[in-house]
C-alpha cells in the first residue's frame, strides 16, 4: 500500500487591533476557536501517522492473503474517514481566517442583529443554500463550537431574513450566547423572537431562556416577571412547567 501523504496548511495569522470593543472580543473568540480547530487537525494527523505505521507493520506480518486484505481494507476505511475530517477542519480554518481578515480590515458589520446591512452581500461561511447553512450552524452548536455557530447563525439571518427558519436561527443564536455566558447578547436574540415573531414555534422557549438569562445576570425581579408572563401565555407548555419549578425554588408566587 502506498504511503499516504497529506499536505496540511496551518496558517498563523497575526491578529491586529480593532477599535470597536465588541468587534475586538469577537476577534479574540474567533482566534481562540481557530487554535482549537488547528489542535484538532494536529490530532487527526497524529492518528493518520499511526495508521501509516500500522500499514507498514501489517505488510511485514505473516498471514493469509485474505487476512491481510481484510486488515488493509479496515485501515483504508479509517484513513478515508480521517481525510474527510481533515478536509472539514481545513474548510473551518479557511472560514475562520476569512472572518478574522474581515474584522481586521474593518469590513465586518456592526455585531448588533438590528444592523446587518453591511453583511447582506457577504456569506462568510461560503454556503449559499439556506438549509445547508442552518444545518451547519446547528451542527457546530451541538459540537460546542459556539463561536463558529454564532457567525453562521448571524450569516443565515443576514442572508435569508425572510426564511421560515429565521426565528429559529435567532433562538439558536441566543442559546450560543447563553452557553458562552454572554447573557445580554442572548437576551437580545430572544427579545427579537418575542417582539417580531409572536407566532413562532420557539416563542415559549425564547421566553423561558430570556427569563433564565435575566436570573443569571442578577436581575431576579425581571426574570421572575418574564417567567410569569410565560406561564400565563403558555400554561400547559413544558417551558411553563420549568418556569414554575424555578419560581417555586425561589419561593416566588406564580
């Protein structure tokens, strides 16, 4: 079996100063995510090297041709899976570097969800299909890649503002911020649903998460009011049940 050679480009980009504080924070978050992705690339290359050594040892071992062929096929399947993973990671590196470059050059728009005019003609993820972009953002959220998911959900909202899933994009964007303990940003996302999408299927969930975010910020009074509004509007929902338990635990009438 021919030795597999993978040329992996791991670029290092010097991150410059960004005047806007929020943009600077985004830049730092993306840089951190870039290093995590590059660390994953290193791990995959290590696994690939181990498989190459295993191939060499297998060629030297005595055994039936059938056994050797079966083992080589198993190894080749593993190698193919690793190569696919490396390709995916390379795409993420390119995506992150593009976003970093845009922020450094002052081309990124204001991070406020209300002001995305400058992003309307830009798709940082490189994905033009709305369903594919949403699925990619959701997958990154599920993997804990919150910084990447935030960029992708914002990209989705900017590119497809009239999509049937835009309210869901705001919800998952809010969850990304919630997981990163950026509760003010999370509330902004949930408020967008509450104010602009009153018929949304994630309205109850957004109201719950907004209330919980307010509690996390130390605004217990406002959080309690939000949860009480949820219970009143959706009394039979599972979100209302969670809200009642939260209020009961704090000995707040509901």
